[in-house]
C-alpha cells in the first residue's frame, strides 16, 4: 500500500473516531439535569471549538502555503464569522447589544480588503478548488449546518411528530446534534484543505 493511501486511511479512522466521540458528547448532554442542549451544553462548546479549529486550519494554510493563501484567508474569514456568531448571546449580554455584528463587519472589511488586493491569484485558484475533494466536503457540511439543521429543527415539525407529547429537549437534541455533525464535516474539509494546499504548493 502506498504512503498516500495509508495517510488517507489514517485520516478516515481519525474522522470516524471524532464522530464516535460526538456520540458520547450527545449522551452526556442527554443525561444533563441543567437544561439539555442549551447555550451552556457540551454540544454547544463542541460547536464553538469545531469552528475555531476550522479557522485555525485555514489560517495555517494562509501562513504556510503562498500559492493558495488568498483562498485560505477568504475561507478562514468566513468561518471566523460563523465562530463569532456562536457567541452572539454572550457578546450582546457582556459587551453591548450588536457587538457580534460589529466584529463580523470588521472581519468582512479586513478579509475583503486583503481578497481585493490578491484578487488575481484568488480568482486563479478558485476553479481548481471547486472541483476538489475539500470543496465538496465543505459544501456538504455547510448545507447540513446552515440549512438542513435549521429546517429539521423547526418546532412545528416536532410538534406534529410528538403531538401532545411534544418535548422541547427532544427538538433541541436533534437540531443541535445535526448542526454539530455539519460543523464536523466543515472541520474535516478544513483539514483536507491543508493536504490540498500542500499539493498545490509542492
């Protein structure tokens, strides 16, 4: 077996182990007696940590792989905004109302400015990225996190399913666990981007 194949197999095992760990996180929150799957739950902390690791993966590529740096900065900036959004309640409560929007606008301005400066290499890199494995993973994860988890967690659907036995904790468990699954796929895409960027810079 070739080295590249072994490395791919190792990554698959690591990703599978991570998903197994998530099931334990869900079980821990399900047994919690202090509000299941709310803002202070372990699932919520994992969502925040997953976005942080994703941002760090793209920033690593930005500083280490010159040929793909504009693209990795753009992607890292996008997921940094998602990371900031996870702290909207905390920022609104302890900084000021609308603080997270201010930070997001700052990220947009900085990343937008740098992307405009590097627009030529950025535009040259995007077509190759759009037919790559990391891109497919990222899009899949984003669809799960930003669209499917929201639709699947709609209260009206779960009231229809459980009728008079509706329990909000069940709805929260489903929505948050599906969202974390999407976040995890996005993280895997960020890690796979490292290998893709390395290949483009070799």
